[in-house]
C-alpha cells in the first residue's frame, strides 16, 4: 500500500485486496484526516470488511472516494442493498 497525506486528505493506492488487512493499514495512517481517496485500480477484490469500513467512515462524516473499484464492489453493494442508500456518483470516481 502506498499513501500520501495532503492537508486534510489521505490518498491511498492499494496493490492487493481491499480486505481486513488493508482496512487496518489504512486506519493506522488515516488519523483525523477529513477525506480519504482510495485508488483500487490494482485491486481485484473488495470484501465485507472494506464495505463496513466505508460505511462507518461515511456515517462518521469522513469524505470518501473510491477510484476504479473492481466489479465485485458493485456486486457486493447491490446484494447488500447499499446501491440504493449510497450516492455512487459521489463515492465512485471512474
């Protein structure tokens, strides 16, 4: 995982699965940043731990944006019904 802090933002580039291990690593460096951008262009998998992490950040008011999420992300949020609750146009940057 590569990351860069900019003012109140954290930019993360994941090079593997977006899973519990990645969530822990991101949480360690996130701190009090107000915005999180995660580039998932090199990730092929997003698990339920990542979905819960995203949801909690959104509930907390942290701005979050996902760049190039894999197809499985859309499948998981549709199964969970989150596609109706989350503003995907705001959350996902193609």
